[in-house]
């Protein structure tokens, strides 16, 4: 009975979340869910292997290959399906690492204030003035091109945004009456974090992580395009890299399936994150709710 009750609570929460979204938010969420389904069931959706040749090279869509083959005879549709796993893994891992890490730092700065806040703010300012793209490229090239290194590099340069956002919210929360009363009764930081801060900050943290996931996917594609991606992975970015480095790709019809489809996959997924993130931001910002209602 307890398990049934928990599943009922989860279903109720999911339904409430779905109802709270506008049409654009629902479209964005549907794109993410469909991409996740494609990634999860990739072995069943793709007939051919994404790693080995299954036919002649550069076959157009059709003849047993839904989206054609690349210059090695590898099925494009199989690479798209399995590439969804890598893009979602990299996006969500970057979002969790940078979003949660930045949020914890922001909470510490806003809650304790004083010297802790000044030191953290100075460090955030330094990170924000650094040229992000060149630093990401240099760091990725220095530490290597594995997916784990790319995730760490992207998280290292994307945590200041959530940190500043959460810190500002915590400053306003610590002046609330119930927070002051709880602290006067000797409530510890961890109690305040668990009972009051996290529930209040969760929507803002969620919006930040949705944005970070989208940035992570685009950044991986950019690094792969520059030749700094993981060559052993079948990510959408690496597909674009190999296609654009094929001699004469733009003077042949090969780009119509080899280059176009991974680009479309990245674009659609990023648009899905953007639509969902915008709708979640509307629900957490009263000014945006007013603009939508008008």
C-alpha cells in the first residue's frame, strides 16, 4: 500500500506539473521526452549498428537506411539514436554539476554573508570576466577530449550564473520572518537548508539547470566541430565534425543527410530545452506571469 501511495503521489505531481505548463512548455517537454525515449530504446529503434559499416558508403535515405549512411557506410539513423544518449547524458550531467554546485555556493554566500560572501563574489566576478569560449577550448584541449573531461570543463565555467542567481534569492529569503524566527530558536544551517531554503529555491534551480543542459549540448557540439570532442563517441557534434571535414561535402548531395540530420537533431533538442526553460521561468518570475496574462 505504501508503494502504491508513492506512485500515486508521483503521478499526481507529474499531472500537476503538466497542467501548469503553457502550450510552448508542453511542446518543449514533449521534445525532451521523445528524445529520451529515442535514447532509451535506441537498440530497438535502430536496426543497424552505429559503430560498424552496414552497407555501401554515402547511401541516400531509403534502401534499408532511413537516413542514409556516412562515408564509412555506417547508418545515420543509428548514430542519431545512440547520439541522443550522449547529448542527454552530457547536458544533464553538466546541468547537475554546474547547477547544484553553483547553487550550493550561492546559498553559502547568501546565508552566511560577511567574509564568506565577499570572497565568493570576488571569485564569481573573476570567473565571469574570463572569456568563456576561449577558456573552455583551451581547457578541453589541455585535459583531453573524453566526455567526462568535457563535462567537468563545461561545469567549471558555467556555475557562476546559478551561484549569483541563488545568492540573490537567499538574501531576500533570510530577511523573511519565519527564517529569522527559526534561526532565533537555534535552527542549524542544514535544517534551514532542508526545510526552508531548498523548497523555496527549487524552481529557480530547476530553471538554471534546464538552461545549463542546453548550453552543455551546444558547447559539446561546438567543441566537436573544432576537433576537441571525444572521437570514440557517436555524438551529434562528432557527426557534424566528420561530415564537415569530408572533402567536397558542400558540393555534393551528401550534406542533405549526413550533415543535415545531426544538425536538425541538435537544433530541435535545444529548442525543446529553450521552450521548457522559458515556461518554467515564467512560473517562477511574477513579472513574466503578468506579461503572459496580458
